[in-house]
């Protein structure tokens, strides 16, 4: 791909922001489950235990192995073809649950001012239209998605700057906040994990990034800072304004805008929610659709998935195929989708940490323009906090029903299916040519 079509630093930060956050949307259920004080503590601790270790891992591995396929290539090289396949399987199945969240959020915010779109064929039509728009946007190429994300970020942040200013400057009511009656800290932490998840996603397009060895570490630092600030300051503002946390649920940022700035600010927050869902869906599509193309080249999927657009270089067959799979999961509810995504994608992140450690041991002389400081012991130590949070999500999933079973059993079934599919695939009989 020519340098003129490659992503540079600012578009990379903008796209990464949408892959991880897309604004403070999604925090509403966290506030409702934990209250303001616990929410702020969770939002401060989660990046220390989850985001920063993951960002450090992504920075080292992307700088060392900047190629299309990203984390799939890392795990395949560090742990072998079997685990490389499982990495992609967990990520892609997790994406099936995750990507259905954003059209759902898009419609949830629109329905605040247009209730006729809350359900039925109108809601489904809008969700499918969003998916179709993002398919076209992604076929235009990585640079088009990155540059478009810059403008979407600017539109997204505008109403929250107003919420922060009004919440910080207006005189709060005399009445004290009512504590959350049924606090669910474990559920709140799972929500925070989802809101801080996705740092590795843009690694799959490293071949489409300008000077990836230096650009990725800078992008990780910039996007981590941006995500934390965009979560903390709006929550601090509504806490200072003494808005009742017990009423918060999906879409409640619109109510906060109405309470602080009237119908105009509420309308702006609604529009920003739709922009956040659109930007997140489009940016994540950019990441996930590179995996089928690389897996097809390795013999794990039909060769048709390797087809790229002749002008933009986008893997258009993989983009269309993934979009169809994501559309099929639209009927599931928000929280059920979220916990399945956290468990499956979280498991894939642990494999990436395993690849980080394995490559440090097996290939100590591999050129690493960025290296996590502290040697092998520090590298192993940063895997402990994410592992502990994933265990917490496992425990929490046991109590969440999805149909007649629970989320944990569904996730275990998905993992076991990945093992069977590997051995049934022609790619499993190829020799490891990862180097």
C-alpha cells in the first residue's frame, strides 16, 4: 500500500478511541449499578489493572511485528498455529456479540426523541442501515476510516464539554444523593472492563499504518489518556450536579443533558450518542475484518476472504461476510451481549500476553523498537491484573442467564467449538511458517 493511503498518528488515535470508547456512552449502567463514588473508583482502577498493561503489551508487540493480522500473527509466532487460530476464533466470536451492541445503542439514543424507532421493523431497519453504511465506509479504506474518525470525535465531544462546564459551575441542590439500593459492583466492573477494552484491535492493520514501530506506542499513550479523561470528567460533572444515580440506565446521558442544559443539550447528547455508536462500529469493523483475510491466507478460511479492493486495498469480501454475521446477533440484549464479549475477548487478550512472554523467552534478539521496561519478570507481572479481572468476569457470568443457560456455559461452548474447528480445518495440517 502506498504511503499516501496509510494511517498517520492523529487518525490512528481517533480510530483507537472509537474502538475502545466512543464517548462515555455505555457507562450509564455502571453508574446505575455502583453509584457515582464507586464508579469513579472503578474508572480509575480499571485502566491501571486492565488498560495500561494491555497498551504496554500492544506497543511492544506491534513495534516488533508490524504486519497485517496483528495479534493473530503475534500468537501464531509466539505460541504456534493452534493458539493463533484460537486467538482469532475468540476475537471473531467475541466481535459477533460486541458489534451487535453499537446498532442497539444507536437506536436506543434515537428513540429518546423518536419513540417510534424504539422497536419493531423500524428499529431493525435503522440498525441494518448503520451496518450497511459502515460497510461502504470501510471499503473506502483504512485512511478514510481514520480521517473520518477525527471529525466524528470532534462532534462527539462537543455536548460533553457543555455538560462538564455546566455541572462544574452550577450550584448543586441542597438535598443529598440517594444511595444506590442494590449495588452490583461485580457487574459494574465487568461493564468498566468492556468500556476499557479494545487496545489491541488496531494492531490488525499495522501494514496500513505509516511507520508503525514509532506510531503505535505514541498512539497508545494518546488514546489511553483521551479515554480516561473522556470517562472521568463527565461522570464527575453529573455527580457534582447531584443527579440521582439510581435512575441511570442505557441512554441516561440524554436525561443528564436535559437536566443540565434543557432540550437543546439533550438533543445534542442524543446526536453524539448516535455518532459514538457509528464511529465505534465503523472503526471496529476496520480491525476485525482483517482477521478473516489473514486466516484465509493461512488456509483456515475459504480463499475468497483474501480478495481486496483493487483501489483501496480493503478486504471487501471479509467486510461483507463479517457484517452479515454481526447483523444476525441484533436480537440479543445489551448486557447479555456485553458479558459474552468481555469473557471471549478477554480470553484472547490473555493469549496475547502469553505470546508476549513466549517471544521474550524464545526470541530474545527479536528487534523491539519499543520494549516494556523491567525485564522478563516485569513482563510476567503485568499479566496478573488482567488475569484477575477476567476471573472476576467468569464468576459474574455464572449468574447471568442467556436463554435457558448462563453466559459462562455459552462461552465455554464457544471455546470448545474453536478447538474442534481447528482440527477440522485444512490449515491445521500446514506446517508452521510464522517466521
